[in-house]
C-alpha cells in the first residue's frame, strides 16, 4: 500500500488546520495510507517509508519556517534516497502578497533538489494552497483537492 | 526635478486602475514629476529620462506578460545606463496563490539585473502590490503607499 | 507511442545546442518519440499532441525570453488541457549568478500553472540544466540526463 | 559614522571567505565602519545599530541555511525597525545550477519583507555573489564590488 505523510509546522493553528483538510482530501483515495505529522515529532528516518510528502509551513519572511528548514537541512543524510517520491506544499500567511507563494516555492525547490516529483494545479492556488489568515471554505476546498490530487499521483507512479 | 514613470500593461483594466492609484500616491511628494505610461506607447528611450520606474503587469502564467517582457528584453540596448535608478512593481491576478508574487518578483529581478534599487514594504504587500480581481480599498491604499514610498526614495537618492 | 517535444528559442545557438543534447538523451528511451522544435515554428496546437514538453530559453533579465513567454501567454487558450503532462526546463546564460535559475523557474512556474508534472534532479543542476556560455561536457551530460529522465517519467505516467 | 555588518553562516569556510572579501570591499569607503559577524555569535539586538546588513549562507536545499533562517525568524521582534536599512546577500554552492540564486533570493526576500533597500549589480552576479566551491578570483572581485557598492549606497541614504 502506498503511503503519504502530511508534515507541518504550526504556531497559530492555521497551518495545522490546513494539514487536516489535506489529509481528508488524500483519504478520498482508499488505496493510499495518509499520516498527519508535526515536523517536531516526525523522525527524519520515517521519510524513507513514504511515497509522497506534503509539507506545510507558515509564511515567515518569505520562506519556510526554520523548523521546516531544519528538517530539510538534516535530510541531506538521505540525499538521493527521496528521488522519485512525490511532493507538494502549502502555507498560511497573514496578508495577500505577504510572501506566501515564495514560501511554497521554497518548499517545492527543496523537493526538486531531492529529485522529487511535483505537480501544479491549473485551477485556484497553482503552486500549492495558500490561506490568508484562518482557513475558510475556499482554502478547505483547495486543501481537499491538493490532498486528493497528490494521492492519485502517488498511486499512478 | 526628479521624475518617475508608472509603466503598465493592462487588458482587463485592473492593472491600469492600480497604476492610476500609484500615480496619485507618488504625487503626494510635490517635488517629483510622475507620468503614467502604457508600455505599448512608451518609447524605450524615454526610460533614460526617469529616476524611478514602477512597472505593473497582469499575472500571466506566473511572470510578467510578454508585452512587459518584450520591454525589458529590448532594454538591453541601455544596459548599465539604468543602474542606480529606483524600481518597484505591481500586479493584478485572478486568484490568491495564482502566481502574483512570482510575477512581481520577475519584474523586480529584471530591475536588479539592470542594477536598479528596490525597497520592500514591511506592512501589507511586501514585494509589490497585488490585486485579486478588481482593485478594492485595500489595494488602493497599498498602491498609494507604494507610489508615495517610491517617490520619497527617488527624492533621497 | 508517447511523445516529447523539446521546444526552444535560441539567438546565439547555445540554447539550441542544449536542446539537441536533450533530444539525444530522451532518445535513449526507444519507446518515446522525441521532436526538436524552434518555438517560432511550433504551432501552439501541436502542444496538445505531446505527453511531455521540455522548454529552453536564453537567460534574459532573469526570466524566459519574450518569445517563450508569448508562447505561454498564448497557451491560455488550451488552459486545463495540458494538466497532467510532464514538463522540464533549461537555460543558457552569460554568467554564473546571471539569472539562469530564475529563468528556469519562470518556465517551471508556467508549467505548474498549467497543472503539469515536473521532477528535479538530485545531482547537478537541480531545477533544470544551466549552461554558462557555450555548452561544455558538463552541460552535455546534464542535458542527456534531463532528456533521459523526462523520457522515462513520461513513459511511467 | 554609518555602519555595515557582514553576517554569515559557514560550515566549510567558503561562505566565511566570501564574507572576508566583502568586508575588504566595503572598507574601500573610509566613511563607513564594517564589522564581520558569524550569525551564531551575533546578538539579534545589534542589528538595530547598523545601517546596512550583508548576509551570506551556503546553498542548502535552495534557500538560506536554517541558522540564517532562525536569525530572520527571530528578527520579527524588530519588525518595522529595519525598514529603510540597506541589504545585500551572497552564497556559496557546490554546483552551477545548484540552487544558489534561489538561496540569495530567499535572503533578499526576507530583507524586502523588513522594508529594506536592495540593489542589483548590472555586471556579473546580478542578485548577489555566488561562489561555486572555493572562492576564486572571479568571486573575490565580485565580493569586493558587492561590499564597495553596498557601502556607498549606505553612505548616500
């Protein structure tokens, strides 16, 4: 059975809420196991067990929070071993134009450097889901779609 | 007297409306002349006459519209002559997370490659002003602030 | 039979040379048809016939040349129809630090906005292949790898 | 007297060497005091004392090392107080196309979010200086230029 981890750092709870919506969406595909993990409690070694990794961070100064960056910097010990896995990203931010897209792209860039496979969304939030403040219905829908799409991509590969 | 040009491409009218709000903001500094220019009618040579350039584009596939890109590609004939001038950027987009920040950053990157000077905004739209759909009051305020801040930076330098 | 198009714009010939190396690499997979296309002679409609699209541009002011941007801006008429296809990017530049990564990322961003699937390289040029000046042996190897990897990803999907 | 801090994180010594070259360049302007600081020993509060901040990081997974990200994340306690200061960035990387430009841009984005003022270089490394492996003569020159240019911009403002 294919497996996805949704890994997040959250301080206000907004990014965690998004992670939960993404888990719901990913579970629409019954052939994939989906786990929700706080980055602080997620042993790096477990990364190797997953076929897909969906990573979320608040928007702090235009790139992923240092807690998430620490995770990626430490992942160098598994370099080349994540190649070919599927990745996706999401972020919560305080403002429109507040650095949310560059935060998502900082996560996607780290995934590409690992040789991972990512897919955009031709509708809505193209690079990954963005919440401005607390997740609303629009964000819930986009999170569901991200989880579901990633889950099906993992299954296909 | 110092001079700023607000140069835009607009199809739906949203980017043009933003440009007009920015002109209003820039004129709050009476010591700076501010001109509004459609990129299609703006002779490239005139760029040299200005101390500051504020450039706006709709968000098309995550970077500036080709009409604006054509303007920058042609500006290679003035390479090194724009160094030290002040730059700023803005964009209108259809969706949150729709590529607006990467569009603004594509313009700022072109300006940095020309050796231009740019400033972020510690409040609101950090890299440059983003409108989701038609400009609302939030966008009007941010545009006014961008124009005014750029105008005062041009004056200081 | 799956099909890949390598689409480029080239003025000096450097980007074209890279495109040719990528075609060679992609042809290592005998199950995939690979076509080399100059963007100026490539009818937009043909995009729909391909399973993978590898796009190259010189580095002009930190994003894709306007000839390539025009191609993507026009592709809006096929929006949603490219979703799920595979994409990759490459660029030639004059200098290290000269805007080559941001050029490649401007192409990848456009592909993500189309809903396309991209993969990074955990070795060498992570986002896409970069040539500084004329393609050398390092670039030839990286181009071959990019073509081959993309070709196998197209086959898998 | 105006003051600049060159703040770096370095593991291999390459980024530190670049920092030293930048300090030399900045000191060509006798009217500006220039301090070299390792990020791990640099009290965040001291940031407020400087008119310019030049920040360097190795290229780790396409954005600044977490040690530098921690510095920026903590700097939120001074948000709005760095607005109007001058910023610049540099990075060392293992490979061409290895994520160096996106690393530099992750630092510049953080500076823009603080409201800082940055300038590109119309010659050579446009966004900030990149070293591929150990700094060579090209990198030494570019570092000198970055330090000198930043120093004169700090003086002008």
